[in-house]
């Protein structure tokens, strides 16, 4: 019996998706609506994402325009963005809000690069944990007599190939983000 990697691959895909979201939320000096993914406001008695209560559009490379569907949400959105401490400035006008992305200083670029590396490392640690679970399952299957030693060896090699490919993908995502940050 060969080992079924579908559960492991789905967990790896989840870790990769999480890393992508985390990296997209790091400020690069260019306006990106992804920075608002973790910002929620109190509206209609529930916590709602800003994207669910307003139209968000890029005005230019350093400005995002936020137009709440209900004018009463404008102040809530402004408070939530300020509370999230995103490193941006916000200005309200009669139509909605403008979010300005300041140019990054060299110090900030280096700090954001370190944050990106930390996110990649966190993803690697999560991957390592999933690899250990799968490895233990494979070893237990061989011990229980569900697979031969050759099948166990082959499954462990396949597992390591998947892990190596995923780590290379994480490295690629991290390097791409560092290039965006460093400009």
C-alpha cells in the first residue's frame, strides 16, 4: 500500500496560502489594498472586513481611495485603520477616505525585509511540523504491517521531495517580496 499524500498536500497548500497573505500585507511603499485584509469594523452588530462595507480602489501608486457604502461607516473605518497601525496616513473628505502610503526609508525597508524573512521562516516551521506528522504516519504504517520497508523508504523520499519543492517555493515568495520592498 502506498502512502496517500493528499492530506499532507492540502495542509502544505494552506501554509503556502497563509504565507502569501502574510507577505501581501507587508507595506512595500506602493499602495496595495491587501494591507486592509486584517482590518475590521463594527457594523450591523458584527465585525466586518473593510472590503465588505466599502469600495476600495487605487488612485495612484501611493494612494488608496476608500468609499464606504454608508457614510456612517467612514469614521469607523478611519478609526480601525488608525488602530491597526499600518504605517499609513489617512484623510477623510466628503466622499470617503484616502489612505496615503509614505515613501519607505532605508531603515523601514530593512525592517520590512526582516519581517518578510520571519514570515517565511514561520511557514517553514509549520511545514516542518506537518512533515513530522506525515513521517510518523508512514513509519507507523510500516510498523503495523500496512506497507513494506521499501514502500516506507519510497514514501519518505516522496515526502522529502514535496518538502524540498515547497521550501523552494517559500524561498521564491520571500525573495520576490524582498525585491518589492527594496525597490
